[in-house]
C-alpha cells in the first residue's frame, strides 16, 4: 500500500511540474451533464446532420472557422466534422458564450490544457475530429478556439438553435 502511494505521489508531482493539464468533466468552463444549457452529447445510434467545419488562418492574419455560423432546429442532432487546415493547433469548444468566456480565462492561465471532451476537441495541424451533439434548447450558442490569442484573432462562431 505504501508503495502505491509513493507511485501516485510521484506521478502527481510529475504532472504538476510539467505544466500539462487535461481538461476533464467539471473543469472550469466545462458542463458535461445532460442538462447543459446548449444541449447534450449525441447518440451515435441515431441519424445526424453532418456539418463540416474548417479551422485555419487567413492571408490577412486572422484565425477563423469556415463556416462561422450554423443554424439548427431544437432537438436536432449534428455531427460536426472538424478539420484543422491551419499552420498551428486549433480547438473547437462548443458552449454558451458565458462559459466560453470563463474557460478562456482558465486557458490563459494554463495554455497547454488539452480538450477531448464531448463538446470540445483540440486538433494539431492537419488533424480531423468529430463532435456529435444534440441541441435540446433554443438559443444562441458559441463555438470557439480558446487557445490564448486565437479567440482575439477572430476564431469564434455562432450556433443559432430555433
């Protein structure tokens, strides 16, 4: 038992000193429960509308999503097919504007935070990923790249649920 504690303690110290963090359920800005204001993770056994989203930098030096606005119906399930066509890492974090603002502050304090959650993916250059989401409530929501500096460079989009 004493041996296991020292291994766990050493592992915790290693993670702490490397500065690497992995965002998990309940982390700042994360809402992974079924009652999230913007919906819930989708059911892979059900049909979904496919919405391709490209992430990249423009010739003018902005960072952007293409498209940067998506309209869905309340109750609709959407599969976002993500592609990082840029020259740097990007992420797609789906949430409310308020939660993304809080999470952006957390990302500034810990820029190496990794996302691989039901509502968020971080993609290296040329990588692809998917997010399957069901929009259960009407309103306006946001997808954003919260890597420091990216949001400020224009990397955000709107989802309108009718």
